[in-house]
């Protein structure tokens, strides 16, 4: 493990998306992948729902039994800027991963092209540019359930790499003991934990998982200020 650690460089991209603009954010993702690749990164990790943004603070006008028209318009913009998987959008990210010769893990809001549901999804790309897997968040937390659908657990992803098995859970899923156990059973040694949680308590959770799972834990959050909102 010591030799693998010496040969594996991880880039954690704690950056800001171009909020609610899928195309502009994907171009920024490509820039960040290129930058990390030029510095020798073997694994590049982006935050939860980086494309088109984690919609912190948005209520979309929901109250029990009704929704405001302004909320509907905000929702439509978020929906239209979500990512279909696979698509030309994922092809662009995959090509950037290939050019960087790196594994890329990135959180997106995925739109299912069949049932039209949105999911909080982590995508895994290989250094050959291929889409190796995706994990849909099993249990959106609290008011996140107004935005994202629930997964059935069938997308828990673990990928064998020269550096170890990569996989993980998203944000609140890391508080779910059986979901963690499922990942440990898959042999994950590089545990990816994209999140929107910036509390100090979250750091304790990451340390606990590293100790409990005997794995390296890569946490990643967005950096966003109110002034960045459109």
C-alpha cells in the first residue's frame, strides 16, 4: 500500500460551478481536469452535484398542496441544465479524462431520459475516457427529496484500478451504516465522498469511515458564495 500511495496523486477540485449553467460548468470541469492532469493527478474528484450546481437555498416555491409560478420557472431552468447519462455532455468529460490520463469522479444532477426523474449522481470515468459507472444517491436528505428521486441501491459502484478499488457514497449516505458496509464488502480502498456538508462534524464522519473501513477517504465540497448566484 505504501508503494501505491507514492505512485498515486489525487486532485480534489473544491471549486465553484457556473451556477445553473450546464454548458459553462462542463467547460470549467474540462479546464480543471486539464489543470489537474498537467500536475500529474491520477485520480480527480469533483463535489456533489457540481453540474449544474447544488441548489442550496432554493425552495422552488413548494408549500404543501401548491407551488409558485416563480418556483416552477426556477425548477425548469434546473431541470433543463441537468445531465443525461450517457450523452454528448458525458462524452466531453470523458474526453478530458482521457487527455489527462486520469480517473475522474464527478457529481452531477442526472436527468433520466425515460422517466424524466432527476437524480443526484456520481459519475466515474476511466483514463481511456470511458464511463465506467454511475451511482445514484439512494436517499436524498430532507428537502432534497423535492429535487431528486431515490435510487434502489443497484448503482453502488466499485471500480478496480491500479491504485486500488474506487467507490463511495454521497453526502448523507455516509451516515447510513448498511450502505457503508455494502461498499466495504466491495473492497473499496479509495473511498470517494462528494458532499454539500461543510460542518466540522462532517470531518469527524470522514475520519471515522477511514478508520472503520481501513481505506483512504477523499471528501470534496463546492465553494460557492451568494454573489455567484444568478
